[in-house]
């Protein structure tokens, strides 16, 4: 019982020393906290970008299709036979038939505000078509080849390249952001190392006195490690606050660029997970930086 | 209790601070180490606190060879030794109470004990009304007594004082000496490194004289000058 009380008192002193260190060296502490917050800014940007890009990519992949436009003389019956054949192919999920009349109706609807584009055009001028969607983008080339080898088909429109290019762009952006996050994490660790190093230097006399009074290494060193971890924790709290405030205005802004894409706000679970992850990373960065400083500068 | 066996200390810059120093101190003894500045008194204190290691010879305290002490054994040695440094080594950002409490906190003493011991020790040195004052708000004599209070709080077996009367007025110096005698009467072994001739002569205790790092005399009831 006595021993437990003694340990509790020791632990409380160690934490008290750590927190008073943060307050006593407020300027240095703030520098570290801000740099780690910057890391979390990049981490949050990466996470939100990944979230949004995945949704947008999913949408475009699901919209990717091969469209076959048929020759004028091809009958509806022939096209519907072809549709049945396509539906039996593995990987094909949806085949939509658009007749000449429906195509004209769509065209008329789209340009209803510009009657000059509709004047004098016969209603059967647009070709009938089949839109084919597949489970995966990789299945689209086969469908395109199928149409290209068919005499009934006048022209094949194939949108895989656009989606592929978008996917590549997203991957490059994601990798660049990840590299940025790692760079910021490394810079943060170094900044904590320097900050705690400077604090150790400014407390040399106090450390020397504690050592002469018989303080253990843990008693002297642990407050500095906790101090570093506190910087990470504070940065995670600030970053979490900014994230919570930013998301309600950020996502409507992003949605304005992708009007057709259903892009929901990240869920509360996603945000909590992100803040939790950043807290963990923050504590790790802070502890690592201060541990390096203690190992390097604290000689007791 | 304390044995210096042919101890020599040479610093990296070539300065020989102590040379072939041999003496013993029994438990409960009161001893003055005297000599002019540069005689080796502070080095002798640093060897006792194990801030320095002898170049030759051995320092043994309570059957522990100080050169061999590492980790917990070194901590234990320092915890049994109360030291009053020449510059007091008080923490400017802590109050008198906190400075004394620190000596107990690092030893892991519970808060309840610290709350009892610190006022008692502060009262012993006459600083009971200065508990909330910072060192900068204390006079030279008060700072010195605070250093004594911190050294005494953990109830050390040995108290070492390096020039404790060096930077204070004569009245404070005498009050410090009376305090040292009181501590000694309570059973604590006391070593005082000083060049305060008047105090040494008045007390008539054992005196070891150092000059140029060598022991020039060791007298049971000695005086400052031979």
C-alpha cells in the first residue's frame, strides 16, 4: 500500500515536471507544436484527398463504358440480339439500348435552350447505340474489340483512357502527398529533438543538482520524453479541431468541381479515426524526438 | 566510515589537485579541511560526491569503493551524503520549500512525509517564515541556511560543506557553524572545507591542512594555522 502510494507520488511528480517544462519553455514548445501540426495538416490533406479521390474514381469507373453506334440500315431486332449476346459475356454488367428516336429526344432535351441547333434536323439522324458497362475497367477493351469486329457497328467510343489517366493522376498525387507527410514527420522529429535539446541545455544546472541529490535516470529523463509526447498530443488536438471546422465547408467546395459525382462528407467515424491516428503519430514523433535529444544531450 | 587511501587527482589540463592524500574519518566525527585557495579542498569534496574519480588511489565511504560505483549503487551513495556546495546550487525558479522538497522528491519520499519534514527542517535552520520565498528574495546567509536545510532533509549519514561561510557576513557564518555542531551532535559525520580561520580556531576540532594538494598536517584539536 505504502509502495503504491510512493509510486503514485513519483509518477505525479514526473508528469508535473513534464508539464511545467512545457509551460516554462512556452516559446520553444509552441514551435514544436506548430511544426507537428503542419505534419498533421499534410496528413489530413492526404487522408481527405485519398477519401475524395477514391469516391470520384469509383464513380468514374462505374460510369466507364463502351458505346457502339450502329449503321443506319441495322434493325432494332439485330441490335437487341447483339445486346442479349453481350449480356451473356462474363464481366458485362449492363447493356443499355438507345434507339434513334431516344437519341434524338436526349439531344433535344440537352439543347432545348438553343433551338437553332434543332431546326431542320430529321428525328432519325442520330444513330442507335448500345452502352456497355463492365465490372472492371480491364474488361472494357475486350468489349470494344467485340464491336470493332462487327459489321453492324459504324463507330466505337471507348472511355477507358480517360479513367486510366485520372487513376494515374490520383496515384501520383497520393504518392507525392505521402512523401510530403514523411518529410514533415522527419522535420517534426528533428524540431522536437532541437527543442528538447535546447531545454535540456537551459536546465543543465537543475539536472546536475538532481543528479547530485541522487535522482534516478528515469526521474530526470522521463519528464523530457513526456514533454515531447505532449507536443504531439497538443498538435493532434489542434489539427483535429481545424479538421472538424474545415470539413463542412471544404467538401461542398470540392463537390462544386464534380457536380455529377455523389461525394459525401467523410463520416464521423472516418474523422475520429483520422484524429486518433494523428494522435498516435504525434505521440510517436514527440517521444522519438525527445528520446533522441535525451540520449544525445542528457549526460547523467 | 570515510577513507582516502593515497589519493591523487590530476585534471586533463595537467593540474595536480591532490597528491598522495591519505586519511580516515570515523562515524560521528567533525572535521575541518583547511588550506588556501587552490589547495585541493573542492576537489576533495568532489571526490566524495563522486563528481570526480581519483587518478590514483581509492576513496571508500561506508565500505563502498567510490570508483567502482555505477547506477543504483552510485545513487545510494549520493543519497546518504548531504552536500552544501560553495555556490549553494539552489534552484532559482523554486521556492525555499520546493528546493528542500526536491531533495526528498528525487528519493521517492511520499508527499505526506515531505509536507511534514520540510517545515521541520526549515524551522531547524531558522527559515520557517521564508518557505514561499525564492532564493533571489533571500539574503546570502539565508540562502546558505537553505542549502543546509536541503542537505539535511534526507537525514544523511555524512554532511559535507564546501566553504559554507565563504560568501556570508560573520554573524551568519557563526550561526551556520552552530548549526553544523548541532547536526554533528545528532550523530551526523560532518566534513567542512574552509579557509575561515576564526571559526576553525574557535571550535578546536580535528583539522586536516592541505597545501598544494598534499596533507601538511592532521591534528586532533587543531587550529587553522600550524
